């Protein structure tokens, strides 16, 4: 609390002290000595108080001032009051900085604050993860030493931050980062960095999808139009050529129809709002039906197809989707396995899960193709795939069906030894039903 200082009282005290010491000197016939002793005593006292002030300011751990009186009490009180005000300000500022850091740590993006010289003054945790910045070791380091990219350097130099830029991650070449710059504080800049790898992949897939659909539909139409142009208006074409033209046009129209049906099926699966876990699906019955269809499809290739189906194992799901996924895997094995190969279809338990798998002893698939097999229209061997009439959408349909059922497609393959396509259903989807009378088809 502030107490008003009374200067007159302090002056009166000093004059009274000097008067007393001078009077004592006069009494002992040493007037000058008395006056000097009085002045020295006052000076020593003031220096002692200065020493206590200095010790309190720089060495004492106590925030409260030493007890004193007079003008020094007011000085101590003023300094103490200023220290309390500054302490509260620092505390408030610390809380603001703490809240700011907590907020920026919760950012979905990496954030970096740069000064006017493009040196790092602060960054959040995501910046340390996405860009490899070390904190606080890299404080004061130029950001261009952390992000060595010509496009980024030009971005900073031009100072045109209306649009973001996309660069390759400095620590992970497979990632694409979007960098946006916004003014921050006084002559500072905040960089917001976002991982857009997935968005870039989706955009590229969309472009590829449009291009592939256009190409896949254009090819059979070109063949059909070509044969139509060859046929004379009066129909006078040799019988052999007419038969060939009709056969080829029929084949291409079937291929185009298959492509459109697969596109519609994939679109229905992606847009489906049907709940996947309410209806019980008789998987054994579905597989026995597919077995009959597979035997009809297999007449030319003469594969040995073995079905090992558990008759009591049912799952909750969407019957049409599961049938589409299972038939695609089985028919793919028939179409792409060399003649007289061996195909094994299994539906049963693996541990506590239900497993469906299709295994063949065909040519196998190289490891660098496995990750992309479920992309739309992706083909390992485009020439061979077109001769089989495939649309390139089968595995993409399987992937989306299994995703709808909280499962995934697992592909294991060795070149020259065949491939296995399998999926597993969690125990929560499994139901055991006593088998009904049936007549499964066997080889």
C-alpha cells in the first residue's frame, strides 16, 4: 500500500541529528569533529541501506522487502509494488503463451513462426514430425536449411502468399505437403503445413479413372463401328467375313456391357446406405451357387477346382455385395490361371475369425504390383487382361465390399508359384447355423 512521503519530517530528522552531533562536539571543544562525525554517520547509514537494497534486488529469494523506515521504506514499497505488477503481468503473459502453444499443438496442421529474416522462432509438434525440425535446437535457423526445395525458396523470396504451394516432404519422399503462409505479428510469418498426400492420390486416381473409362468404352465402340463401316448397305458380304464381324461385335458389346455393369455395381456399393450387420447371410449357399457357375466357366480351361466350404458358417452382411466379392475372386482365378491349373476355394475358420480364400498355382504377381491391384482399371498385364474380357474393376469391387464389412483384402503371391486372395471376418460377424439339407457340387 502506498504511503505518502513527508519530506519535511525527513529534513527535520536529519537537521536534528546533525545539531545533536555538532552540539556534542562543541561541548568537548571539537565542533568540526562533531559535525564531521554526524555527516559520516548519516553517509554510512545510507550506504548500508543501499547495500540492503542491492542484496534484496539481486540476491535475496524473498519477494517481500526488508523492514525499514523513512524515505527508504517508500523506496522499498515502490519497488515491491512494481515487482508485483510485473510478476502478475509475466504470469498473465505466461498463461497466454501457454494457451497459445496448447492451441497450436492442437492444430491439424504443422505450424512454424518465422521472423523477418526467415529464421525459426517457434514451431509446434507436427512441424517437428512432418519437417524434421528439432526444437529448441533449431531456434534461429533459417527455414530454407530445413526445407531444401527450389519452389519453396522462390515462394518465400517472391512474398506472394495468396495461394499455397505443394512440395515433396523433406523427410519422406512419398509424402506431398501443402504450405500456406500468413502474416503473423510484427514482421513475422506463420507457415501452415498440411499433408495432402491422400488428396493428391485421390485426384490422380480420379483423373486416371476418367481417362480409363473413356478409353475402355472407346475401344469396343471403335471395333463395332469399324465392322459396321465394313458391312455394305446391301448386306453383300461373304458369309465368313460376316460371321467374324458379328462374332467380334458381339464380343465387344458383351465386354462393354460387363464394364458398365461393373461400374454401376461399384457405384452402388460406394453409395450404399444399407446397414451391413443386420441380416444373416447364408455364405455356404452362395458359394455352392458360384461353384456351379465356376464349373460352367471352366469348361475350356479345364482347371481342377476344389471347394472346401464349412456348411455351418454364416456371417452378418449384405448378400448381394458378398456374392459379388466372392464370385469376382473365383472367376479371376479361373480367367488368369493357365489351362489345367489348380484352384482352391476355402470358406471356414482361422482362429476365431471366418476366412474366405481363393488360391491358385498360376504365374503369380510381382511384389511391386500388389499395392495397386485394387485400383480401378489397374492391370498387371494389360494385353492379357483384355483378351480375357476383364474390366479391371473386379478387385476394386472386392475391396469396397470388404471395407463395407469392416474387412480387407489380403494378397499373397510369389512369381511362378501362384497367388492367394483372402479376407477375414471378425468374430462379431460370425454365426453358426445347423446345416440344411443340400447337395453341394463336387469335382
